[in-house]
């Protein structure tokens, strides 16, 4: 029982980390990014390349890849998203356009990864020593992943709720029309939010690659789970993403342990639908 | 053009297409078959997603369910009954999905459909492994390529006819109102959820039937073959290229793109999805309303 709780929290920690990036992109930049999971996978492969090719530890890869993800997302925003934002007459139109364009991007990134790395499962071994937690044996890399997710999540919450910069971002998320009246540059806020999301996707990729096998075509599943966590937690809510992510990890672990590992996705969807019926705006969402 | 004349012309074209397999080599019958399948898919997709602007990413979920139903039942029931069952299962699935997501904002629907294919694929795989102990099934039906082609041609014609009839009915008017502004439509007394649900069920049933009819082409069927996400993607890109808001739009998009994809998948099999993705992004940027609207735009600008 207790071991499933520990394992569930570890798994949920990564879901939370990954979903935070998506919720910021969707909540503040208003871009529904369907290629998010493929960005994660790209970061997984980059980490793997550095680890096997250059013998760099994933922690060092983090130092390289996170700024790279931030910069690349800025470029993507400037050349792909910005024209759509300018063109869209309302929020609904932007939502449809961003869904379509990132759906195309998903296939491009996936195709590039397939040509570069092939379709096989890839993994590497890092910090794979057993550690005893509350009587349960957990791999050290998984614990490190959980610690990293929680630390990054906490840092984000502090930045968003305790600094002026974070307040600006939250203002844009809450009232995109009124924010400019207070002298807030919404364009800049959207650009920054999209880039932070990209940086978080890369962080998630590095962390995930430490303990999970990955394939070039696996991005879709990550996007899906991250999307579900975002909706469960409430669009744009970082604390919501953390709670919903942990919840999802626990549900998956318990279903895999007590019912059947093949039904985890079905269980996740059931939770998603059940919650939507009760709270359509998510756990932390506002109507 | 007057309606009776248009109908007569459409009937002539249809007859010519139906007679084609008797004169052309088998390879080209196969190409025509695939093309007709995608015309039906794209038109059925646009039936719901065009006017409501609810982007459905679940085409292959229904397509695959249709194909799989045929694979499971083809030795138990006579063929027409199998098709009926497939249509029924597709409609029931669409009803469940629609009832749970269409009351909410459009984005919930998109997210749900995004994962639906994967969910159905995993559930079917789990069922086959744990309950029926089979992985992969055979379809033995006495059909040649042209028999399947004729069925698809009929289905495509019916789909276009349904689309035309809806466009002229009160239902079509209500749909246009919903597409323009959902809140206004609701205030004007339109039962928004019911109409969306109805359209989604019709569209999904047609898509399921396309999958069911095409099933005998594979002979061997397993979940990873019939739930291939590329099908959803191709349908979407075809409907968008032609223009999802118009009757003939999906057809105009499906024909050239199918030929292009056929050529691409032979010439550049490794880079297929990259090219597909780039093409799609280009379409979203250059002609978000589709080729037909773009042409009208250009023609309108040319006039003094």
C-alpha cells in the first residue's frame, strides 16, 4: 500500500512538472500546444546524446538544455505563433488556429526525431541505485526526479505569486483585455510565458529520460496526460497542475497495481470525465 | 447552376466513376478506392467540424472501430448485418463522447478527441490480450478491390447528399448560427447541445462505416494497423485545404492531396511525416478558409 503511494507520488511529480509548462503556455500565452509532448521527447533524446556521446551528467544537460528550450520557444513564438495571434479576431479563433498549427508541428518534430534516431525504445542508466524510503525501495534517479519537480514547482509558485514580474503574468492570464490598461505589455508577457513553457518542457524531458524509456513516437501520450492534468487543475493554475499531476500519478499507480496495468489510460480518462461533470473549470479554476 | 442540372451532372460523373474499374488497370482502381475513402472521410469530418469549428482529432478512433467490428464479426454474421453493427457501435460511441464533452467549451472536446484514438486502441488491445486471447484477426470476405470501391463510392455520394440536405434545412441554418456565435444562437432558442450532438453522431457514424467498408482490404487486422493517427491527420488537412465550411470543399482538398501523398509515400517514405506537417502548417497560414474561399477572394479582388 505505502509503496504504491511513494511510487505514485514519484510518477505524479513528473506529470506535475510537465503540466506546469503546458498550463503556463495555455493560460497566459493562450496557445494550446499539441506539440508539447514531442518537445519533451526531443529533450529526452538530447540528454541521451549528451550522456552517451559526451558523458555529460543529466544535471549538466539541464544547464544547457533549459536555456536552449527557452530560446527555441522564443523563436517558434516569433515566427509561428505571433502571426496567428495578430490574425485572430477573438480568443476562440486563436485556440483553433494554435491547435491546428501545433498539430502540424507535432508531426514535423516527430518526423525529424524518427529520421535521426529511428523508432526504437531508448534509455540510459544514471543513478540507478536503490534507496529505501519508508520501507519501500525506490531508484535514486526517480527520487531525484521527484525532488527536482517539487523544487521547480515551488520556485515557480513563489515567482508567480511573490514577485512583480509574476503578478504581471497572472494579470494577463486573468484579464487579457484589461491588462494593457495598467501599462502591461501583453505581447511580451505572452512571449515570455510561451518560452517558460518550452523551458519547462525541456526540464521535464531531461528529468523523465533519467528513469524512463522513450521513443520518437511517444510524445502524443505525454501531451495527452499533460492536457488532462491542465484541465483537471484549472487552466493556467500552477498549484492546480501540481495537485492534479500528483493525483494522476497516484491513480495510475493504484490502477496498475490493483486492477490491470493495461487499463491505466482508461482510468485516467474516467477520472477526467468524472471531474469534468462535477467541476467543469477544474480543481483550482475560476468560472 | 440550377439544382436539377447540377444533380444530373453529378449523376453522370458518379456513373462514369462507377464504370471506371471496368476499363482501367487494377493499380488505378486501388488509387481510386483510397481516394474515394478519403473523400468520404473528409466530407463526413467537415459535416460536424466545419460549421461548429470544433476540431475533431478522433477520426481514426471511429474509423478503426469500424474496421475492427468487421474483423470480429465477419465470420459470425452476414455482411450487411456486420455493417449495420459497425454503424451502430460508432453511433453509440459518438453519443457517449458527445454527451460528456459537447456541453462544455470546445477545447474539452478537442482534448478528449485527441486522446480518444489512443484510448480505444489500448482498450481494444487489452481486451484482445486478456479476454479473447487473440492478437490480430483475419478478414475473409469475397471482395475484390472494385467491390470495395463501389461501396465506398456509394457511401461518399450519400455523405455528400446528407451534407447538401443539411445545408438547406433548418438544421443547417441553426448550425451556421452556432458557428457564428454560440451564445447568440442559444438565446435565439436553438438547443445548441442537441444539434451539435446530432451532427457529431451522424458524422462519426459515416466515418465508422468508411472504416468498416475498407476493412477487407487489409485481410489481416490488428489495433496498431487500423488505429493509425495519420488517418486523422490526413482527413483534417484535406478538409482544411478545400475548405471545411463548403459542400465541395473536402472533395476539392482530398483529391489532389491524396495523389500527392501517394507519390510522397513512395518517393520519400522516411520524410513523409515531416513534409506532411510542414504542408499542414503552410495551409493554416496561407489559406485558413480553404482553397475555394481563396479563389473567390482572388476573383473578387480582380473585379473593378
